[in-house]
C-alpha cells in the first residue's frame, strides 16, 4: 500500500513540476537575465521542493512556496553565479537555448528586451521586488513574506527601484537597439 501512495505522490509532484516550470523559468529569467542560469535555478528549486514534497503538497499554495525558494536562490547566489559565468563561459548572445520548452517560455518575454536589460542593472533585491510585485503581480504583503522584510520595505524598495529603472531607461538605450537604430539611420542618410 505504501508503494501505491508513493507512486501517487510521485505523479502528483510530476504534475506540479510540469505546471510550475514555465512560470518559474520566466521569473528566473527576469531575475538573472540569463536563460541557462534561469534553467539551473528552476531545477534547483524543483529539487528542493521534491525533497520536501510531502510537506509542500499539503500547503495552500505550493507554487508560491516554489517561487519563494527560487527567489531565495537568486538572492543568495547572485555573486557566485555572475562570477562563475565570467570565469567559465564566454558571453552568450542568447540566440540559442538547449531546451525548446525554455525557448518557448522565454519568447513570451522577448518583447520586454529593453526592460529586461534595465532590470539587469538593478541590485538583486530591487530586481526581486519589481519582478514579484509587477510581473508576478503579487500583493505587497506576499512580496514582504517571500523576501522576509516589512511591507514598508517592499514599498520603498519598489519606489526606489522603479525610479532607478526609469532613470536608466531615460538616459540609456538598449545597446543592441542603439546599434540597429544607428545603422538604419545611416541607411536613410
């Protein structure tokens, strides 16, 4: 009988993982700006959730728990990941992804390239607040709970981050867009 329950629990987790993959991947991608890092983070997140699945599955919102794990992984490993990427791999232009499911999920946010670029200029905590608050559309209370801070901190951080984002977007253009625009202007001259 335990074997039957174990198999049912395993199928339940597989369904949860399949349904959570794309939203977690989008959040991870917005947080890191790198498809490979986002995939790694989602895998780490789902591994942590799987280890605690018997407890997680009885929660009211298991997806919220998984998102919190993902955000914590990003916040606690930002320096390590960027250092590893700089040391081990040449910069990827982002044109290829190993996983077609990941590519499909990431295409949904491709229209936001300029905002993603500007998000990458923010410190990890400010980026987390904006992603959770405005992309994941979570209430201030839930963002505060995920990040382990007060609601006032979320509000003030969101305000500072939005101002920084607006300033960055106003004074700079997306590097690729600037190159394309100057090339098209030369063609019109």
